[in-house]
C-alpha cells in the first residue's frame, strides 16, 4: 500500500492570503505525489485547495436542517472533500465528543462516500497506567460499532497518542509499532485478517522531517497525520520527500 500523508491544519493559517501562499508552495512541489497527499484546512479555505486531495476536520451527522453552525457530509462532498478527520483528540477533549457521537459521524461520513480518518490514542495518564491497549480497543469498538465489512474499505485509522500531539515529544517508533500491530489485531478480531491488512493505519503526533520515515519503515505504518509541521511548507515538503 502506498503511504498517505495527511496535513491537519487545525484552525490555521490565520488568513486566506497565508493559506494561498502555503498551498502554492506545496502545490508546486507535489506534482508527482498528488495522489498520496491530502490537505485538511478549515472549512472556509476548502475552496482554495485545488489540484490536490482534500479533507475536512469535522462534520455533523445529519444531512440538513436546523443545526446552526454545523456542516453536513454532503456539503463537504460537494465542496470536493474526499476525506474527513474524525475522533481527533482535540475534538474529544475540548469539544467533549464521545465515542457514540464519533460513531454517528463516521457512519454519516460513510453514507456520503467520504473516507473517515478515524483518530484513536491514549493520554499520558492512560499510558502510565498501562491501559493503552484497553483504551484503543474501546475506542475502535465503539467508534466502528455497526460499521459493516463492506464499508471498512473506506476507513483509515490514525494512531495518535494524545501526549505526542503538538508537544514535540513524538512516540518512539517501537512503541508506536506496538500500537499499530495491536490496532490491526483488533480489526482482525472485529472483521477479518484480510481487512486488517488492507486498512491503512497512520501515525500522528509531533511528526517532523527527521522522524517521519521511521514510522513507515520501522513502525509499519501506512502513512502520517501531520499537524504543526504541515504548516511550514519547507518542512512539510521534506516530509513528503523523505516518505514518498
Ligand atoms: P502535531 O499534530 O503533528 O502538531 O503533533 C498532529 C495532529 O493533531 O493530528
């Protein structure tokens, strides 16, 4: 499977001018790898992302109606999105998203033919208490509850240890590999070995140009979810160059 590199821009850049500048630099250099790079900007900048795959960072699970401030899966599809980041720890923590809500969002995304990038990961405390596997298992079971085998082909899992996100403290490749192996074990148990082999598992959490390739080569990951480093054109392009 070819590695996928996903940029999660979060609530950045601050203006459309800065967004255009960043996109221009990325676009110029990624011509050969277009199929393997995905940009997930804030909603208002989606239309600025051209000639490169794009995704959104959130959606609401209803199709339309009186839901002030929300965006539907179909609207995202219509805006050219192929991917959608769901279950991100910032949404779980800051916005109180539960596994149940994430599950509804995943199913709504699949109905609209969007590919969920489903994030899971333990907090520092959970790792220290040796319950990482328990947490991952529960997040996957609940998040994918009712998702059928035939739909799993559109799901991408992203292992993002919460303590590694935005901290500059990336997860050691070996530890990350253990998590990736476990995630594939869970998918095998819930679905099948074949589906586990074909479901991409990304790593996210303080990825930079120096550590990026080790997650693919030694960590057995199928790609990366990049936050901070994807906002610096030069650094992001180095990641792409080192991995693809
Ligand atoms: P980071 O963020 O690369 O800045 O740690 C990753 C993410 O939140 O997806």
